[in-house]
C-alpha cells in the first residue's frame, strides 16, 4: 500500500495525509478520504486501499542523481504580481507549482508570469493552497498549457514534479505521472 503514516491509532496513506496542527497528537488527517484503517489493541484493521501507484513500485530511479531537478512553489495572494515566479525562472527552476486561490485560481499578474515561465521552458502546474480538494484543468489553464496537480498539496506536488522531471519534461507525460501517483 506504499508509504503509510500511523499515529494516534490511525493509518493514513502518505500521499493523502496532511499535518493539520503544530502540536496535537491527532494532527495527521486525510481530509478528502479519511483514514485507511486503525491500529487497535487487538488488530490492525484496514477498511480501504489507495488506488494510486506508490513507492517502491515507481518508474523513478534517482540512485545516480546528485540532486532532483529544481521545482519551486509560488504562492498566490491578493496583489501578488509575478515577482516570485520571475525570480524562480531566473534562478534556474525547471518546474513551478503555483499554490493559488481555491479552487485553483491566480492573480492576473501571476498568470502572465506563469505563461512567461512556460515560454521559457518550465513545466508550470496549478495547485491550490486550500489544503483539500482537487484542481481541474479548465479552459483557461488548458489553453495556456498550465497543468494541474489534482488533489496534492503544493509540497507534495513539488516533490512529484521533481521526480517526474527526472524522466521527462513533456506535458503529456507529466500529466500521466500526476494521474498515476
């Protein structure tokens, strides 16, 4: 079932779980799907399985790499003007995760900077900073060539994009990877 998180008698898939509190024992939650099962005093009880592929059964071989390709996260906020995105491009990023407003929106200036990043050869993906729910590729994103991260948090989407870029930068292939894992 891949990497699991077990804390406070709950079992969660690492892909889906999020830490929701800085100090509480019941901090790990899977907002959209719930726990996979429970670790009780008498047994480990599973009630569902993840459908996505998980480690160690992946296509990514990073054993010979010194570092993963650089992927940065730009966070949208009221008035954000694309400066962070342009700085990440200038710093050599190969990919960009844009953590935007729910359900996956950006400011106009950030959108312009994202399309410029695409033109510079980066893979650009729209995410949400909401912490739950999936981002879908509507007409505006599709026409611009901006991909979506499904329901991954920005941090998890960044890691998956970094791994995907070790295999390919082709948008169709990146889209397949995000649908698979």
